[in-house]
C-alpha cells in the first residue's frame, strides 16, 4: 500500500457552508482545522509507506479520526460512523458531504502501523510542533510529571490457569500453522483439557495433580515440536510456553520434573510472565495498590499564561519512577520543549538525577529528596550524619565529640559518586557518647561526593522555604490530569494487548486531552466577559482581604 497525498488538502465549499450553518460556534473537530489547519499532513507520514503499491487512505485523516475517537471515547465502528454521518468530522477531514468514509477495520490497521518503532512518539511530536507554531505552546516553561498504573487487557491467571492456557495457546498456533503435526500427539484427554479457554473456580479440584499434568503435557508438546523443527523457526507461542515452563517447573536432584515451590525459589515479578497473550505485562505492587499491567508517566506544562498541555507520555513496564526521567528529558529535548523547572514527586528525585538533569539539559528538577533514614534520625535521638562536620578539602570528617577521621575512601567505579569514612574502633571506644552514635564498635559514614552533597543540603534547605513550597504546590495539579487521563478517557485499562499498542492508546489519549483543552478556550475576539465581582467580593477587595478568583478570569 503506497501513499499518495491528495485528499483533504482543501475543504469543499459545500461542506464549509453546511458545517458553519449547523455549528456556528464550532466544535472540537472544526477547531482542529480552523486553528491549526490540521494536526499533520500526509507528507509527515511519507516514510511509513512504500513508494509503490495500491493507493491507501490518507494517513493524516486516519490519525485525526483516531484523536477525535479518543476525545469522544468512541469505538472503531462508532468512529467510522461519525466520519460518514457527522458534518464536523467531514469538515475536519476535508471531505465532501456525500463521502461514504471507510470501513472501521482500517483504524485497527493504522494503529498497528503506528505501533512500530517510535512512530507514536513522533506522532505526538508532530502535533506539538504544529501547536507550538500556532503560538499555543512554548519551551522552557514549568512542567510537571506524575505516573499511574494501567491494567493489562488480559485477565489475571492463577499458576494452574497460566500453564494450562499456555499449552492451549501453543496448540492453537500449531493447529493454524501445521495441523498435521498434531495427529500423533493430541488424544481425547488432550481435547478435554485444552479444547476450550481455561476458566477455573476459586478452589479447583486436585490443583497440584492438574498442574503436574499440564506441565508434562507442555514438556511433551515442546519435545514434539523440537523433533519436527530441529533448529528451525520457533513458533511464538511455543517460545512463550517454554519460558513459562522454565519459570514454574524444574527437574530436582532425583530427576523428577515437578512444579516449583517457594523453597525452590520463583522468578521475581519483574520477569515473570502473567499471561501467554500479554507477555510484557508484569504484576507490581506499590503501597497498597497491586496490579498486573504497566505504568504510564504523563508530563504536562503548568504555565499560568498558557493552557496546560501534555508534552510527553511514557508507557513502561513497572519500574522505579526515577528511571523514566532520562527518557522524558531526551524526548523533550528533541522537540525543543525542555522545561526550565520540572516539578516531580519524591519517587522521581535523587541527588544524581538532579545533577544529571541540570548538567545535560539545564533543567531544574524540583521535588523532595528522600529524608534521612538513619536509626538516629528516625529515633530523634543520637548523632546522625548531619551532626558530623565534613571537610572535603582536607578529606576529613569530625564527629560531634571532636574526633577526626582521615580514613576517607571513594567507592569503586560502580558508585563513583559515593564516599565512605570510617572512624577507628579506638576513637569510638573511649567516647562517652558512643551509645548515641553507633551500636557497634566503630562508626562509618556514607555520603555523596562534594557537588552532590551540596546539592542535597540545598534541596533540604529549600524545602523549608515558603517560595519553594508555593512553587512545588503546582505539582499537585498533575493529579487532576492523571484523573482525566485514567477515568475521563478510560486510560486505566488497556484496550489492546502489548506494550507498543498500549503506548499508542496513551499517545492518542494525550492528543485528545490537548485538543479538548485548546478548543475550549475562548478566542481573543470572543464576546464572553468574566462575571463581575459580587457586592461582598467588592467589599473584600476594598479592604485588601484575600478571596479565591474565578478560574475563567485568567488570574
């Protein structure tokens, strides 16, 4: 399928006349065409299609339909129907009123193409570039980032259900690719066990015996496939079945093939497969929240002079929040949308991360660092690290009792930004306040290198400043965006399987939120005027008494 950009370049006059007559104030779809002349053009997608082949539909039109689909929470069938029936959709796409549109399956094919590589991120970048050229977005403004969990599209399975369903999925794949291979393997018992999707009650009968039987069947199936495909192509579901078998079974010292127990050790959740159909999703627990799926990081602007817009979305397998920051800054740098100040919560902050953001991107990472967790600090009794005097020039540390330790060691290359200092046991042994300092015979201190130590001290001092707290209070607005993202646009649950297509879902959701926010703003020539203050509000203003301002006043 080749790309031949032509359709939608100009809106037909009849479509313009009917759309303006029926929607004099415009709609979200019409705003995209009026203010931005569309979010993208067909030329932007030229690299996605081959040069020859059957002409395809306009990718710019399909991308616009996808954004409007997510803005209005439509299914593929409903979105295709809106293209056929809604005048504002035809206006946004530049179609004739009698244009029949396209089949709904085209949207699924376009999302598959969008899920390849980093195309979803580039789609967001194209839209942000168009919005920035329209004067609605600027770089080096304050931004904030927060994350939330996303539930996998696959249902959560017990270990018995997981192994049994993995065997059934592999059999289904073999039956599609080479059904003749199953003639010597599948029996009536196999048909009973794997003839339909696995649905077990909360307390199935003989679970251990059934798990062993499923494991032996999986082992036999894999051996059968290895015999017929020696060194050849490995079927994807067979590969998944092999990984699940390794994670949940073993051959013990007596040569028995049996399920793993807690005593044998089981793989950690960061690598354990939870579904044969959703191999990238992971089971994670943070605080009291436990879920099976992914983690999405949403970054948005929070500048008082402009509309808050989402500038980056990262869909990752559940991991520490701080690991997502380098990728966020790298993508924003490519778009020339790096923030001047980046507001984050404590999950993103670290001394090394703050230093790296400042050095590489000139970004001031603002957020609380982890507090001192030493036993003395927790008990609010004794001498913590803050009570020691660190002299970086002399490479010495003086304890509160006046003892000086020169046993200064930089940790190896694995942690070059850490320093350890140890006081000798003879120094601590004759100290009258040893019990308040250390429970052992000597005291050791660990602290970051000089520039990181100064940055850490500055951050903890800034947290006590009123101006810092007022600035950091703006970070809480990210919670509202997360709520809009997760609940307002059904982003909490994956619509599709796989991290790549889930990321496409999140990118389209972010674009939909941006378009909605921008289209709801009153234009410069709008007759709307803010509501005048009431008599009591005028009384408060006359006496310089603070009062909350109405949000549409823009103050």
